[in-house]
C-alpha cells in the first residue's frame, strides 16, 4: 500500500553568490570563522521554500496542489520525488514513484528516438530487458512512426514532447507526481495524452498534481491543499480549498 | 544491508532504500552507500551512456572513434620527431616511450577534466528523480577507459613497428589498470562534487591539469631529474599511476614503490570520497 507521510518538513535553499564562495570558505576555514564580521561569515543566505509542513496522503488519494507561483508546489513535488531531502523534518514514503516533472530529462539530440527510449527508460529505473520489451508499445503510443529511427534533432518540439511523455508514462506507477503542462503538445496528441494520464491516474494508488487550472484539479482530484509562501494554508475537499485559494488571490 | 543484495537485473527503483522514519543522518548515509553500490551495479546504464557519448562525438565522421587514436598518433609522432632531435635520441626509442606515457595520462587527465562538469550537466536528471548519481561519474571513467583501449591498439601497432619487445610483464597491465581505475573513480567523485559546489574549482582543476603534464615525467624520463628535485617525480601520484601502465607497455616491470603509492592513494582517496559523499550527497540537488 502506497502512502506518504511528511512530518514537519522544511526546505531551505542556499543562495550562493559568486564572490561569497570558495574564497570566503577558505578564509573562514583558516580563521575558524571568528575574525570576519557577522555579515561576512560563510553562513549562506537561504530562501525558505517550504516551512514546517506536515501532511499525510493515503492510498486512493488524488491530491491537487494549488498556490501562486513560488508558493512551493514544485519543491513539494520534488521532495515527494525524493530529489530534495528536507533540511529538517522527516519524510516517509512507500510505493513506486513516477515523477512527471520535467518533460524530458536526459534526452540527447544526436541520438535516434529509439536510442533515447532505451537510455531514458534505464534512467527512469527500468532494466535493459524491461525497457526493450516496452519499446514497441512506447513507439506506437508516441505515434512517431518511422521517425523513431531518426536523430532527435530532426523532431519538432511537439514530437519531442510526445516521445518524452510516452516514455515516462510507460511504467505503472504507485505514486504519480504530475506537474502541470505535461503532455500538452498538438491538439490531437493532447487528447490522447490526457486520456493516458487519466488512465494512469486510475491505475495509480496516489496522485499528486500541481496545477493552476481549477478545472483540471476539480476533474482529477478528491483532495486539495493550498500552499502559500511555503506554508500549508488549507487542506481538505477541493471545493473548500479552491474557495480559500480565491480568497488568497483576492488579497 | 538488504538493498545491497538486489541484482542489477532489477530496476533500481526496486532497490531504492525507502524514505523511512530513520533520522536524516541515517537516511543520508544509507542513500549514499546505496548510490555507490547500486550505481556501480547499473553498469548496463553507464556503459551505455559512455558508448552513446563516444558514438555521438564521431557521428557523421568517416573514421569514427578511430580518430581518437589517429590524432594521438599524429601528435606523438610529431612530438617525438622534435623531442628526439632536441635530446639526441632515437625516434624509434622515443616514440613508444612517449606514447606509453601519453596514453595513460590522457585517460587520467580526461577523467579529472570531464568530471568537473558531469554533475552540472546532469541537472535535469538530478532535479527530476532519485537515481544513483555515481552512474554519471562511473560513466566518465568508463568512457575514458574505452578511449584508452582504442589508443592501446594504436600503441601496439606503433610499438611493433618500432621494435619494442614485449614479455610476460605485459600481464602486469591488468592489475595496473585496476589500480589506476580505482583511483580514477574516487578522483572523479570528489572533483565532480567540489566543482558543483564551488564553481571556481573547475578553473583550478583545469589549470592544475595543464601544469601536471609538464611536471610529470611524460615527455622526459624520471631518471633525468636528480637531487632534491627528484621529489617532483617520487611524490607525484600521477607519475606512479602512469608508471604502472607504462612499464608493462615497454616490456618492463613497474617499481614496487609505484604499486604501494597507488594502493595507498586509492585507499586514502576512497576514504575521503566516501566521507564527502555520505555527508554531502543529499545536498547536491540544492547546489544548482
């Protein structure tokens, strides 16, 4: 059974300036960090992206993340994807995670579409055997036909997006993390893609979706949470959270 | 230890240590160890990444990867012609000597040089999903080992033409290679992490590499330097690494000092790399 539990997590991003780097780290090391005035100390400036967030998601939940830009939606998705280990607090996640955050991590322009399928499939955690057996299905879904043997640089951006989407969605996920804007390419494929996403969402145990689109969240989610400046402001039914979101936006 | 047992046939998602309720420090160490071990087991992936990179580099060229060896041979031939003239040596002796040092040097320096940017260019992946980051550094080593193998074939042709007599010491190439590669892996790991955090490091490493080629006996013989300055040679770990490969290629046995130095540097280097990686791996995605 897939489940997610976040316990008082915070994520702070260091902001490194070019000048405040190696030089100060060395000086700091040599001086024991005592001689320099406080403002010069190596304590790097940090930006709080998520603050003291606790959350429990159970199997069967479809959670929509809302909040304005910079509220921490993407960061939260990346914490769930295991990219960021929180600066403080604990994360407890069970289940196979499929992140659909970037459209195409690791695509190589000079390689053919087929080669890219194999490489990216392996990067996503499939074994060579596993991805080779899935390749035909992926090619068919992408609708790229003979283009699959041509180098990626000959593809239009829409075709690249189709390929990336088809590879990423070939696995049966336990926990599906979706950032909005995935799969949106040409109209015909977008329809096919949204059908596939819906199909995946049905098969998946947990869905976490970050989106600005109210209709998308209303149609796909049964819970929602509102992030505001890295804090969890509201959590509950989609209706309730959407109302709160509008209120925040109105201010 | 459970996650160590899963085979490479399984996808790494299956062997991934669960994000569980252990403390963050335990979590950190567990994941770093998983990364090093699982990353290595994913040889299918990193050998593929390095093969792809190789074929990409020479796509649409007539001779393909043979260019690596050809350009190395051209460079070494012309250098030998000039240097053998300068030092009044025989080109037939000097060319195999130069090549047998230049080829290992190329591998070691390219591993270090390419490691400066390997994590930086993996940003898209690192910020998208969890996977063993060491796959990227193993890939750097594998790619340059592949180039080394290419070059060695070129060397054998040249050496036979120049009349180098090989003997059973050639088999010492294998333990030598294992030791050098073990060193390459930790160097790659440390350099890639430091370069991600401190961007100045990239420049420092590049200029160090430029200096090292002249300070290390590659174009000249180790016994040409005498007295106190011989320390430049004897204390130079890179020299000992090259020596482990160069001597067998010239039909000689490497000095036992070279084995000792390389083994010690592998141990110490791995200790440092392990310490650095276990304490900083979880911070890498924050450093872009």
